[in-house]
């Protein structure tokens, strides 16, 4: 049948946003919005038109199955004979008999509702499911039945002035290449995961956009197959085919990761982002920001068609998560100067005044167990020596007790290790007089080389001096 109607015929190189669930988020600026209004609520169309006057609207219509959760206003119009088996992975959906005249009347009414709501095109979901006898009907639906159904609804949409897209169905398209001319664009799921993106290349060759989406999760009921590789690798595949690619979660809410950037244009009115939305790109801050940006206004008759040149995909390096043993705080001073590097205190004297008749020389040695190579003490440990006199004897002169604190400061190099070590210091007298014995020989400290860290070693030694 020939029609005199005209409809939108999109060209490649345009951005899109796909949201079929959750509160509508118009903050994401795109050339095309693909939304679900088949439930009877067409307010989303008016909301998008207000936020993005130049955007085109694709409206989702499930032409091959029926949601049985009450979300479709026309659910009761389907006859029992129109309903088949449950859709695997989608427990709240059943297949519909696409050969039924009643089903086609319902679909025709849906298309008319979309046109009256202001939609520019139709996304016909489940248009080419390979039932292979699992649809639950007495007579299995064949691929010939699917082809007949596709040509019927494509013509029905064009007669209403609606563009029609191919929703998946790569195998059927390959067997019937004339359908590449019938459809005005394609909406493709999981072609990276399924490794069948090449089935849709004829659309790109004809200058028609392929709106492609791969998933990051399987969904609560396992209805989606997520990508196996990294996000960057999925982006690279979709960009290599020159598809208008995005990454989504299975529930298809507003969350989106675009695969490439588009030509910037003057901003339009934007709504506030929900605080809990994941994968929502931030406002662009650099030329490499992976997010959609506003598009230029529609061209006039004397404006040349811009040529889209995709940018090279950015590369992200995945950094393994590690656990840091020590997280030292930066040093502070009274003035809270974060660049302050503490300096070692001046060396403390260990001199003890002895009687003229006694001579004691003491040395202090510090060793560090397992200290990292770059950690080197910058000051010498100053040991404290305490002389304690015994009970008074007739001819004994007691030496005054002296206590001095000693510290050792370590200034670590740039971060390389997170190691805690113990430092043991011993103090011995090189020529101790008789009766002088160290009572304490051990102190511990910590060496760390992550940020600013100080290791403090305090040695307290006590020697009893018996002066005869």
C-alpha cells in the first residue's frame, strides 16, 4: 500500500536517551528521547517538549508481548486466546499471538495514541522473537508470521506519519535485507554481549542511526545479559560500528553512560537530577567529558548538514583497591600550616656530674627490625641515663639523679611502603664502675613512609652508682 504521509527520517550522528521506567529525568540533553507512554499517561511527552523543544520523541510500544502487572490501560482488551506462555526472564509478561486480528486492532489503537500524544517514531519491542514452539500457542508462530506482522505495523505507522524502528531482530533482517529500507532507524540491545553488532551495519551504511544499548547488570529477574568486559571496551565496540551507543541498567530508568560526545549547542532548560540516580553523567567540565551535550538548532534550507566525527574513546585505568596499614595525619602547628615539616629537637645532653673519683662512659645503640630501606633517622637518639645512689654508707657520697627525655624523629621519603617496625635501643656503659647496672634497655618506635609520619624512640636507663 502506498501512502502520501510524511514522517521523520533521522540521520546518524545524533544522541539519544532511553528511559522506560522511574521518574522522568529531562536533565540529560539529547537529540532523541525514547520513552514509554503506552500505559496511557502522555504527560511525559509534554514534559520533554517543554524541556527540549527541538528533541525528537520515540515512543515505546510492546508489539510482541503483554505486561500483566496492570501497567497497560488496554490489558483487558486482549482475549484469552491472544495470550501465550510467560516470557522467559520477564515473569510479568506473556507472549501475544501476533496473527490475531484482535491483537492488531489493539496495536493500531496504540499507534494512534502515540501519534496524538506527539510522538515522532515508534520502538516496536519484541517484534521478532524466535518462539520456536515456546510461545504457548497451539500452532507455533513462524518467522514468516513475524515478517508478515512487521510489514503490517511498519506500514500502519508510516500511514500515521510516524517513523518506525527495528527493535533487535538481526537474524530476520539478514534473511530479509529489504527490511533495512522499511525501517527508519534501529534500537538494538546487547549487541556487544551477543557479538552481533555487525548485523545492523546496513543501517549505518544507509545513513540511518542505530540506537544501541548494552547492560551493566542482569536485572532482578535476570532479564538482561550484562557486558562481560569493561565499560571502556563496550564503548569502543559500539563506537567502532559508529552506533549511537549508551550503557544502561536493566530496569531502564534515567541512569545512562553515553559512549561518545556530540557537537555542543546552546543549553536548554533542565530539571533537577534525582539525588539517588546512578550512572548519570556530570555536567561537562572538559572536552573529554563522556556526556551528552546540547545540540544545535535544526538546520535551515541553506545550512549544510554537519558531519559527525566521533572523538577517540577515553581510556580508563582500573586501579586495584588496596588497604593501607597506616593513615598518618599531616603535621600541624599552632598556625595549622599543612606544609609544615616538623624538625628534630636539639640533641639532649646525657652528662651527669659524678664525684671526682668516679668515671663512667656510656654509649647508646639503636637498631630497627624490618625498617624499609628509605627510612633513615635524621637525628641521633639521645639516651637518658639515671644514676640512683644506694642507701647511705658512712663513707658514701650519693650522686644526684638526673632524668632527661630523648627523642628520635624520622622523616620518611615519598610513599612506597606501609611498614610498621620496632626499634630497640640498648644503653651500656663502656667502662661502668662497679655496681653500675642498666635497669631499662628497651624502647619501641614506629617507622612509616606514608605521608608524614614520625617515629619516636625514648630510652630510659637507670644505673646505680656505688661510690666508695
